[in-house]
C-alpha cells in the first residue's frame, strides 16, 4: 500500500528536481543577485580616482581642481546665497518643462497608440519632429516666445515629450494579440480592456521613456541656461567660463549630475513598486 502511494509521486519529484537544476543554471548563467547600493560603486570609484590623481599631482588643478577644492567653492557659493538661488531657478525650469512634456507625450501616445486614425495623424508628425535637432529650434522659439522663461520651458518640453511618446506608443501598439483575444473571450468592453490589459502592459515602456525624458530635461537645461539667462546653474557655469573658474564649472556639473542621478533613482523606485507584479509572476 505504501509503494502504491509513493509511486505516483516519482514524476513530481523528477519535475521538482529538474526545476531546481534549471533555477541553479539560471543563477549561474545570469548576472546573479543584485548588489545593494551597486549604483553607487561607479560614482565612488570615479571620485576616488579623481582624488588620487589630484593629490599625486597627476591632474593639473588648472584643468580640474581636486574634489576638496570643488566642495570648498560650493560652500562659499552657498554661503553667499547665489548657489541656492541658482539651484532653485534651475529646478523650477526643469519641473515646468518636464511636466508640460510629460502631459503632451502621454496624451499623444495614448491617442496614437489606441486609435489607428490617431496614429495616422500624430505618429508621422512626431517622427518628423524627432528628426529635427531640438536645439536647432532655439532661434525660432526665441523669435516666437522671446528670450524669457517661456522658450526655455518650451524647448525642455520638446526634449521630454519625444522619448515618452516613442516608448509609450510602442508599448501600447505592442500588446500581445493573445491578450486581446483573451479580453474578447471574457467579454470586456473597450474601457475594461484599456484598464486591465493595455495600461499594465504599457507601463514598462512608459517608465523607460520617463527615465530618458528626465535625463533629457537636465541635458537641455544645461544648454538653455547659457543662452540669454540671468540666473540658474547654466548661467553660473557660463560666467565662470569667462573668468576661467574651473572649480565653479565643476560645482555646476556635479550638481547637474547629482540631480540626474537622484531623479533616475526616484523613477526606478516608483517603477519597482508599480511593476511589482512582474517579480511575483517570475518567482
């Protein structure tokens, strides 16, 4: 009786053993477990090499001062109040342009991704806009909007909306046809299909576009704040260039890099929480 009961369990044991072997092979062939704080390893290594090169004299301080000199300069600028004002101005410009670009990119992607007529009218126009260098539009935007804040926000919005549109629209149109057939079998209407199938399936592409857009907003801001600006981090760096102050330029670059790193990590955190269902399915 005991033998009869144990015999049917042999295939299950074999499958379990094979699954264990497959998982071990995947761990061996894959990149391995994620290292906590691994994204900080590279920046810390760069700062360490920079410090060693400056301390040993291999790096000329006229080309690039040491990290301690840059931090000292940042402290002086902060104490004088100019750095805080420039940071606040740059953050406000980036936030306005990013918000406007996000709204435009998501709206156009939803129209083009959920409607063939919308795709016909929108996608080609966006692709043409994508082919035109955004910074090449600056003279035209200055003529249209003047040299104030409006043209800066508009250019940042263009830089932001293009990657959001491209990735989200591709994700919306790339939904697996099997999911569409399943939704039809379940009798879902258009709104239910969009809510339960399209939006969850398009979220990974949306977050990819969002990360590229954040990076693009900082890159555009660096250039724009050196054109007819009276404040901001880019203006501070432009003025430092006129006086040969490489330490102030390094301060601005470090702040831009820090903002980009922190914003990218914030989006990654939201992405992990929003897409936690993917890890549950893969486990």
